[in-house]
C-alpha cells in the first residue's frame, strides 16, 4: 500500500469510529527496553537498548531521550523498580575498560495527572533514591545537580548491561507502603532529568528524561510522555500518540478511538492526547494534523507540529 492508500484507509477508519470508546493503554516502549548508549562524534548518543535474548541485544531508534517506568507494579515491593536499565551493544564504540555512570540534572518533578500535563515540585517531600551497591543518590525539591556514580565497566567488545535501583520515598523518607507505616509517596507522575557519563564525566550524553508513573492510569502516563517528548526531550512529534516515535496506523487508531466530531467535546481525559489542535474536540482537523506528520514505519520528524 502506498502512502496515499494508507492515509485513505486511515480516513475511513476515523469516519467509521464515531462510537468507539477510548481504551486505556500503556505507552511504549514495552518490555525490556533500556537506555542504550553508543559513542558518536565525541559524545554519547542515546537510543533504545532492546534485549530480547541475552545474545541478541540491539540498539534501536537512536535519538530517543525519554523513557518511562512505573511504581506500584510489584505488590511485594511497590515503591521499587529497576527499570529502565542501561545497555550498550557490541561495537558501541565505547572504549573497553572505561566506567559508565550518570549525573542527576534536575529536581524530582511531579504532575498529579489532572488537566494538561504540567510538572512542578513534588507535593509532600517525596524523593527518588537511586541505588547501586552501597552507593545512593537522591533527587527531591531543591537538590538540583547531583553528581552520580559509576555502575558499569565497558567490556572488551564495547558492551554494558546494568540495572540500578530506583526507590520512591514518601515524606517519612522510606519506600515502605502506607499500609505498613501510614505514609507513602503521593500518587502521580514523577519526572527526573539525568545524563549518562563515560570516563569520569569526560564524555556525556545529551540530557535524558525518566518518567515514573506512581499508581495512575496508563493513559495519564501517555499524556505526560507525549507532552514531554514533544516539548522537552524533543525526540518525537505530538502526533505520536502511542509513544513509539512513529506516526503510523496505530496512532490513527488511537485518534479514531477518541473521535467526537467538530465542536463535540471529548470527555474521557485519556482523549486529551488526540485533540492535537487543543480546541476541545477530536475531529477532522486533528486527523489532518496527524496525517501531515504521518511517517509509517520510519521515525517521525520530531519538529512536525500542529
Ligand atoms: Ca512509608
Ligand atoms: Ca506512534
Ligand atoms: Ca481538536
């Protein structure tokens, strides 16, 4: 199918989707998709480190600068996650034997999930603890830049694969749930900016963003990721509704599921993401904006804007 045929089919999908309900869905990248790094013109380029099998790690979608993760997934340890991890594939160009680490570049920021995505200070002294072995670093309100630590050594063929631990601490300074000690981190979406470092900070990545969903619906996660990807990380356009850096049929389906028609307001908060011209409805105008950024299986131009 050529591009016009795909778009024409997509229009039919939209027009036929008036009664579909928006579904809650997680935003990608799904599965084992870590922060990938490789050497590139004297700095570290980031991308998606995809580990399906230990012997088959790939670096995909270079230029990715935003990752998502979630707390309250594991009932036994709800305020701990080790995702995303960090990886480099064989042939990454990273010098063998050098140390890979990170620095924290921002305070821990927070959005409560209501209205448009908007991040500000945490609301109840929450902090993010990043732990590896005996080393700990903390991000909270007013912490700003925090020098991190090394967590991996590049192998002889240029590989690393390591996970550090992330804990979301409540105002009581621990990751123990309220059911056990009466206090835990407020539900919402948390955001931190970091950089990956190589060889004692002599080589750095561009800033990257990590988003942690703490107990909210996945679709609110999607709103935050969409907004951050289009406005801060600048690695994907707003029309990438399902967060895979492509504007493709799946995004048309997401828009179709929220289609209301001209001047008919969307009511499901999950559908804010599909209102690309922010006029309160999801109609042909929004579809036209998506169509303009359509990229199919290729990465979409991040600068494509409504
Ligand atoms: Ca607690
Ligand atoms: Ca997409
Ligand atoms: Ca609209």
